[in-house]
């Protein structure tokens, strides 16, 4: 997901999206362990999306100077 798209979301939407991605990451890891995951690049992509959301949430929550 693009950073610009994430910045357009509200804080509540970002929190919901992060929870969805964490659930997806859990399922992908499970598939990977069972040998059912064809493209392991999905793991990396989801992890990076979660990191992007966490970064944006930190920026939102940081007090303005």
C-alpha cells in the first residue's frame, strides 16, 4: 500500500488497517511454515506496510512544536 493512501486515512482507520495486516501476516507465516506459501515476498510486503502505518501513527500522535 502506498504511503500517500495511508496518510489520507484517519487514525481509527489506520489502527483497523494495522490489525488487519497483523492478522494477514500471522496467516502468511502459518502458510509459510506449512509450505503452502508460493511467494514469500508477501511476508516482506505486509511487514513493511505495518511499519509504514506505525510510522504514520507515531507522526500523528507526536505533539506539534
